[in-house]
């Protein structure tokens, strides 16, 4: 199949794709807004309807300075304790042009652990500090394969740096993942919005 290009050899005049070309779209399933919330949990609409779910975390502000933003997964019980193996690395740069580095942090990864997974660490609690980012969860209803997830976040740290965090891993369980929970390591989620989408 080919896409016809206009005479000036640009794509600017193309307004639609041919009928045989399809693209994915996001379906908003749920929005939760924090207000001094201990946790934000998504417990419905995570099923076999979609092969991928996306969580958009927008302007998440901690109540406690230098807390860690974290995630865990529920695999059929009432507890968020799915067994996970993960990796964790980050890039950072300070407002004063110091702290510039890219590093793998083996103290924040997990190896067959039921503990929470850190997504962001040392978030500042000043009024102008927060974090934003995305978590992708793939095929959570599979009872054949492990359930992969990846995250990509940026935050303003307590020492006034821009921190870009990358986490990836999998839930090493045969049961379906049917719940996702976000929290801070200490204190509440003071403010912020998390939206859950299905990818169709």
C-alpha cells in the first residue's frame, strides 16, 4: 500500500490516511484527583478489553519533602504485592548547572520482590515543585505471559534539579493484574491528577 504524495513532494496536503491504514487511539477510562490522599488506586476497567493501559500523572505534589513516588500492582487478591523484577535509571541537571549526570541506580531496582517500585525519588514539596509522567502497562489480563510495564517521569527535586526517571520491569505472576496503586513513601499525595486510558 502506498500514500500518494502531492506534486511538491511534501506531505502537507494529505488530510486523511488510506482506508487500509489504521492507528491506535486513547480511550479515557477514569480520572482521579488527589487531595491529601494516602494512595490513588485504580481497581476497575483493568481487564482484557485493552492490550495496553496508560496512566498519565499530572502535577503530582507531595505533602512531604524528598519523598519517593511509587507504584504497586494487585494480582487478584486485596493486596498490592505482585512479584516484580525491574530496572531504574535517571538523568539529572540542577538549576545552577550542577549535578549533571546519567546513572543506573541498582538500589532502586527490584529482583523478584513484592515491594513497591519507586518511580521518582526525592521530589521537592515546595509550592512550585511537582512531578509528571506516564506509566504503560501491557496486557495485564494475560495468564500466560509476565506483565510488562515501563515509566517515564520528570520531577523537580528537593535540591532544585530536573530529574528524568526511567523505570521498566515486569510482574512475574501468572494471575492477571487487576489493580494499580500510586503512593508516596512518606506523607500524602497533596495534589495532582492521574488519568487512566485504554489503548484501542
